[in-house]
């Protein structure tokens, strides 16, 4: 049975359709129409709600963690063991929450349709257990997944900033460091309620939530037509955009091995169900060059849901992580039944949305070697819009250095072929040379003939190739700084 | 002593009347209405080809699908089958001829939105396909039109061009734009006992929808009531294209005698409803050594899609605005309404005006390049004059033209000249990142160019407890019309805002309304509401004079009270009366109850029609506009010449809204209009495949501005001390559309940055939108010629 809290109320669902979205549950089942559908594809943020779950802080203590998500592409089963908050949840009687108050005062709403989503994204930011000055620089990030067609955003940014002022002004009576009330993120009663709910069996009608790896792999092997669900940001589109009915879903995020995070001196091991938000936190320190890429991957709402395994599993030619993982020579651990095998990611993609995965097999973990400190790493994503857009071209380049010359060059692209690819001739041109203008010219010449990019609404093939070539120059210019 | 200060309500920065409901989620939109018993949901099955004939349509599987209750095709339509708003050409459902991909073939009503959408996928249609015309270039060369071409002319442009010291020709392609209102098209219909229907619709034009629902159902307009409380954005996209949902819901409601909801999915909305017109503009301009234009000829070709819709007026408005702020001594403007087998394009904020202004600013920039001058100098030298050089191509005199003042003040406040020099130096020492700057003005004509639309009505009730309701024909789509009208009524009656309830727009309260469009909402409806308030006020004054044996000059309505003093009230700042001397103060509950008991009517209508305007379209002569709205913007950008990516570093705007009724609402319109315009001209790109299928059919591929796209520094000011000379409501000026055109400063700045690649020796051929790909293409072209 799926059990979660909506506000303070325990909700138990046993017979809901497996592919019922949180948005439809709120609007149609609970008659809470404050949360809006703007696109049904997770691209506009009008449906943003906040989930509260129990995580462990650095000292291992349980704390409440607030995340914004797109309710239109989240299945209700994924709420198991969490608390759901919608725009109706924030005001206390006649008293508005500070984010609501700030939006009114700064004139942040015009037509009002996107407003509930912005309010919830702002609320998620407001509730982060970080000092206010760190949150101020995250305003664009927190609101980058919410579209407004009326205001031009200036008053909305001002409202977010003002809401943080209000939080700061509460310091004294509240936690001195973060300004957040102790009772907000450390509410023992709520933590224990959620822990109890989490521990219950989460399976429901057509929506299975195994809690061990063996159960998961056994289920999928015997039932390979079932759909594996990580964050669902891609899978749910089949329901909301292609109008499919999914009757058998296996949610992988309750399996500890799928949620594994291991940090070693020279490599990371990440379970396939680790979210992109978690990747962002992990990699920002260890691979600063990829931070910008991850910040431009979807939006907070998407990153809070989408998983590293999903980005690899969907095998899209324009996924943003594969080029990076290919440049770093990552390896994948694949699991089928009770056997595992390891495949270099460079051998994993076989064609347009095709991979080496066998029937009943899935990505379990990703092992990412960390580059040497003197290696040159660069990642560039080109798209029409900076926030929440899909790449025209995504390039990841990794040039290990040995006495000033490159050894083991890796250049990988998304958007340049039917699948993520390495440009091996370009790598060859870089190999064994100093990374200078002469070498770059040779690499550009190689790249000009070896790839045949796709032509679509995002960009023409000619533009993609020209930009890919120019990006090599960009890397050289960056290396000089 | 009793004091009654004069309270200024019109002019105050009140919050949007629904702000609190917006932030709590309490504000109701059509799709948020109660799920009533038996409620049905509509989905539309549409054509998979762009041009041809429907040969057969097999709906057996659709009918058999779970949840499906009713299905309609053309044969089921009971009465009128065309919902063209001005001219026919928009069949509700296809009979045989198909003229765009996504054209409705049939409609399904099912027990849920999802089941209805699943059901339409099961239809099987067979077609006889014909070759479609899909783009504007093709349509211009084939000369296929939805309406006849039209020409505006003043003087003899041919002779002027032949004798001009300098002459150049240019061409500019401008893409269309998807409205992307966050709330898609939606309507709810409820059958009524008299065979009529009540329709709740997200709709800028309730009367037109009332009219068309009545026509399609074959009933009189008095049986149809259309209600609009608010829209989740409109921008012109719900002026005529909101009708189909309302009509389908009404038809099914009548057939099944249950309430029916019709909401388009985002993808259906993007495929099935019209957009801003793309344009192909050509110009041939002659000018003197100073850059002064001596003659000009334009061809402005709008891509209308498959039907006329509002395109006659839209291309006209492009023609009315291809002068922007500049005087053309001898001018000929040819406007073409091109037909393509794409969805019928429609109103979108600016209504053709922006595409005209784009042409004007391209002309100015190209002259500046030809003469090696700063474009600002060429703009200035060509501006309309106050006493001479002040006649537009359509023979209207330009009056109270504030653009010269706006440019001067903005040039100073934005430090334009120093930044221009700093940019020149930056570009000399940076090969990769190039900066550009541009200052552009806007002059936008205010009034519907179809004269009879310039009228409005209002209905004001005051109840016996002193509370009031105001109705008018305008609709709220986020622009703050309701709070402005509330402020206007409050000001006139001296009431507090809270006393006046803002009501949903309903065709049974105020009839024969015009669309809330053409930036006219406040000008028309605010004035009508003011008239209603004046009417009731006059009745109350007469009543009080009679009752208190006093004179009008001794009565003051202010601060939520009415005061009758013994002496005439001359002091405007404060009014004092001595209670002991027998002055009488009424609260509104006291006054309303007293007037009610003494049988004074506390309900009144108001009506307004714009004076002075007239236009002879045959001659292309007259005064189509009551006045002009003005503004100016200066924008600085940087482009990355390796990738074509653009950033807007800073924008400063100075805009003339006359005497503002609500400054924060006006600033909100200016900021929002600018960013929407910047999206249109940079990354909002519509793309179709060779079969006419829209590829950019959702927000994953069609990118409206996100939070990072607003200018890094964004300074917006209202022009001070500039009441409208025209007798508009409290001497304010319309603000909805004009600021969108301020974003042309972004496009001109990008052009400036690209031109720096060859030290401003070549005029960059840059089409809109200036996507990274388009910017890189233009850069590559410049670089190739430079090295050649």
C-alpha cells in the first residue's frame, strides 16, 4: 500500500492506477486545484509541489529534506514515505507564509497561473538548511524550472530575495546559523511519522517498490515488460504526452544498492538511482568543470527526481551525462537476475536509443574514475536557452597530461550523432602532443570530417558541426586562463 | 472638527486585486471548477496532413473506447459551421478540404480528460494529399493570399528614390511567436433549462464567443451567457482562438445535457491555435548625406496561415508602424496577407506593429552603417517633428510626441555615449566576445483600427450596506485591468478599494463588449466605469442637495465617506468641517441605506466611445489613432563568436504611460512586455518540417525566456510629468503592447555586436529570431567577407 502524508494527513492508496500522477491526484482526487498544469511535461514548473523526506545530515542524524518536484510527471507511488505539500499547505489561516507575503509585496504575480509553482519552488529554497547568504546565490537555480510569461521575472526574483530577508530577520529566535526554526527541519514528530511510513510495504496495484536488490532483479527478470522507474522524468512523458497506460511499474529507488554513494580517492561509485541533485553536490567539489553542466541539466525540479541511471538507461542521443562519463572512461555495472557484469560506457550505446542491455537487465551502478589533478577537463553545453534546455551540442573533453603532453585523450559528444559518441580521430590528433594552437587546429580538422550530426528543430547539422569545432578553440582559450 | 482628506487612489501602486488568491492557490481558473456529476471532457482529433482532402474517417474504435460518451464530425454540426471572426474560412470541423496540419476533424466527449485524449488516437483517417505552401518566402513568390493586398501612400516615393543622393535595398525575415500563455485554451459549458448555455471560458473576447456559440447552436445571443473571471495569460492568443473550445463544449453540453469541459493539452494548443505572424519585409530607401530619409518603399508580407482570421487588421497595423518614430517624406507601403498551409495566425501583443517597427529600425541601422554614423544620430535626424515633418504615411498628424525627450533623458541616464566608447575599446581587445549597444524608440498607435470596436460599457451597483460591484466588458488576463478600474471607481466615489468588488466579466451584465485587446482595456472600460460612477454620484449629490438644502460645492466624496459642510470646499488638500456647526458626515453604509430608503437608484450603466477617430481604408487616410504611446530602451549585449550565444547585459527603459493609474502595474507591463519581446527576437523559434508538422510543439523544444534571460541589469522608469494630452481616463496612456517593441533594442544591439567583427564596415544580415545558430551564421558571413 502506498502511504504518504498530505500536509498532516496520512493518505493510504491501494487501488489507484499505477500511472496516476501527483498532479491528477491533487486536482481530481483531492479537489485541490491550486496546483496547475501548464505543460504536462515537466518543462514549465506550474505544477511544482514540495516533498519532505527524511535524510541523514553529516553527523548521521535524521533531518527533514525539502525538494521541489514537478507533480505532473511524478507518479503518486513515488511519494511513499514522504510528505507532500502543495500551494494550499503554506498559509496559516489568514497569515501568509513569508514567500507568499513577499510575492504579494513585490508584485510577483500577474495572471497568477504560474504563481503556485513559483511559490513552491521558493518555499523549497526557503526551507534549505543552509545559511541565507548561500541561498541568495541559488535563487536563479531554484526558480530556473519555473516559467512565467507575464512578469519578465524581475519582481519574482525580488520576492525570492525578500523572502530570504524575512528568514534572516528571524535569526535569534531560530537556529543562529541557518535562520531556520529548529522545529522546521528537525521536527521529531514528523521525522518519526515519516520513518514509520517508509518502513511499511510500499507495493500497490501495479506499482511495485522492492526494497532489496534481489527482489528487484528477480522481479524484473521474470517480468521484463514492466517499466523501471527511477525519477520518472522521462518515463512519465509516455503517460502524459503519448497517452500510454502503464500498468506495471517497478520503482527502483528503495533498493539500497541502487542508492549507493561511495567516494574513493580516485573514483566514485554511484547507484543508478542517485539523483542529479545528489550528483551535483558530490561532483561540484571533485569535478568543478562539470558543475556548470549539471546546473544546466534540466531544472531543480527535474534534478531532484531524475537519476544518473535514467540518463544512461534512456540512451538519448542528447543526454547530458553520457559525454562526460565517456570522457572519464566510466564503467557500468549491469545486473540481470542474480548476475552482474561490467561494461565500459564507451561500449554501452549501440545506436539510436539502443544499448547492450539484455531483456531483464538494468544499470545498477556507475563507477567514475576521478581525473588526475593536472588533467584538463572541460564540458560545454550549447542550447538556445541557458536554463532548462536540451543540448544542441554537448562536448566533454578530458586530456590527461604526462610531462606536458596529452596521453589518453577523450573527446565525447552528445547531439552529434544518433547516440552519444567519442570522436576518436579528434582524440588521435590530440594524443601525444602539447595542447596548443597547432594541436587544436589539427584536432579541428579531424573533427570536421569524422562526425555527422543530426538536423532538427534545436539546430541544423551544419551549426552543430561548426560549434563542435569552435568548442575545441574554446577549450584552448579556457586552458590558458 | 471633522477632517476629510482628499485621498488619491487612482495613481497609487495598489497590488493586483487577486495577488493574495494567486499566492495561496485560491484563485480559480476554468479548469479548477468543481467536477460536477456526469461532467464530460472533450478532446479534438486533428488532421495529420497540411493540405488535401479528407477521403474517409473511421471512428469505430474511437466510439468503442472506454469512457467515450459522444463523438461529433462535420455532419453533426446543427447550424453555422464556420467560426471565422471577421471573414469566413475557419471551419469548426473539416468537411472535406484540409488546409493545415492539426485542423480539427472530429471531437470526442469522454468521462475523463485522459480517456478523451486516448480515444482520439484510435481514429483512422485517409487523405488525398496535395503539395502544401509552408513558408512565407514561398507564399510571396507564388503570390497566394488570404485577403487582397493593400497599399498606403503619401507623396511620390518613386521620384524621391530616383533622385535620392543615396539609396539602398534590404530584406529582413522575422519569425512568428507562440503565445505560451501558461494556462492553455479551456472552456466549461453548462446547459440551461431554456435551451441556452452558460460558458466559462478563458477568453479575451466574451461577446464574440457568445455570438459564435449562438450561431453554431442556432439560438439567439440572449440564450448564451459567457463568463470570464480571469485568464492565465492571453497576449492576443485568446482573442479569437478561444472560441473553438467554447463552441465544442457548448455543442456537447446541449447534446448530452451535462456540463462539459474542453481543455487543450499543451501540445494540441501549440499545434491547433494560431501564433504571431512571421513576416518577410523588403525596403528600398533613399536618403541624403546626413542620413535623412527622403523616400521609402516597403513590402511587408505577413504569413497569415490558412485563413483570414484577424490578418487584414494585423498586416494593416504592421503598415501603420513601419514608420515607427520616423518621418517619411514620400512613402509607399505594400502590405501582403500571404496564405500558407499552416495554422491561422492571430493576434499577439503588438498585433503586427512589432514586425513593422522591426523594418523601420533595420532601415535606420542600415543607413547609419552606410554613412558610418552612430545609429542614434540617424534615429534623431529622422524623428517626427512637432510642427512640421509630422504627418504619418496614413496622413494622421503626430501630436504630443515624447520620443525626443525620452531619447535625450535615456541617453543621459544610461550613460550611453561613455558606454558606446567603452564597448568600442572592449571589442578592439577581445576577439571572441563582442559587445554591442543600441537605443531604440517606439511610437505605437492607440485605438482599434476598426472604428466600431472603440466602445465599452460598464455596470455599477451600490448595495444598501454601502458595498459596490463593478462590471465592465474588459477581461483580466494578468494585466491588472480589474484593479485599475477598481481604483478609477474608488477615486470618483471617494470609496475605499475594499468596498468595491471586482466582478467576473459576463455577457449578461455588459453586452456587446469588444475584445480586451489593442492595449485598450483601461482606456475604454476604465472610462465606461468612470461614467457609471459619475452617474450614481450625480444622483447622490442631487439627493443630498435636496435632503440637506445645500449646494454641490459643499459635498465631498473622499476617504470612504461623504461630507456635507456648510461652506464651499475650496481647500484641495484638506477639508474641514465643524461638527458643532452642523456639518454632516455619512459613512457609505449610512448614505447607501438612506438613499435606498428614499428610493434613489443605486445602479447605473456607463458607456464610452473614443472621440475623434476616423479612417478611410480605401484611401488609407484619416486619424485611426486617438493618440500615440511612446517609450525608449537602450540595451547592451555580448555575443560569443565561437557559438553565437548572446547575453543581455543591461537594459534601461524610459516609458511614457501618461499619468499612471497604477505605477507598479504599469512597470509590470513594461518589464513583462520587454522580456516577451526579447524572447521573440532571440530564442523563441518556431520550426516546421517539410510536411507542415510543427516540430516545436512543447516547452521542451520551444524556449520562452526563463529567469536567467532577463537582462543582468534591468532599469525601468516611467516618464515623469507627462499627462496624456488626449482626454483619456485620468490622462493615462495605454501600456499593454508598446513595451514589447522596446525589445527591438536587443536585436539592434546584437546586430551592432556582430558588425564590430568588421569594424562596422558591413551591415550584418541578421534575421529574427537571433538564435545562437543565426548569430553564428551572421558572424561567419561577416568574417568571410572581411578576409576576402
